C-alpha cells in the first residue's frame, strides 16, 4: 500500500512533500527506491543528522548521464516534531519524501 502511494506521489506533476514513517527495518528505503525506479525519477538522499539542508537548492530535476530527469529528495532522520512542522517544505518546487524511524502512532 505504501509503495502505491509513493508511486502515485512521484508520478504526479505537482511538487510537494510526503511523510513516510515506520519502525526501523520495515522497508521504507526499499519501497522508495522501487517506486522511484518504476516512476523513472532520480533519488537524492539527505540526512538531517548530518546537518542543515539548503531547502532553496532542492530542485525538481537532476542531470544524469542520459540527460535531465525528474528527481525526488529523500530526507532521513526527520523526527516526529519535524514532521509536524514541515509546512515550509511544501513551498519548494521539488518533490520531497520525509522519512522518520522514530515517529509515534500519531
């Protein structure tokens, strides 16, 4: 079910953010990688634990060996608090998937 939701998000033409939560080891990264492959988009990984992200530099396309392709930015270690306050992310022109391992039931 999560994979279908991710694929639908990646295939849409609208920029935005999608939050993906679940326990460690449940396959979130695998689901994202497979959905990106099926949707034909490039994935760029960012980790909030490694420092701040320059939100203005996240674009909707990425240059690869075959030319420009649509891209999705996967941001790891997004805490439950961060997920509640990610409205500012929705203003970017990029597709962003926020991944949290430690989110509670809410």
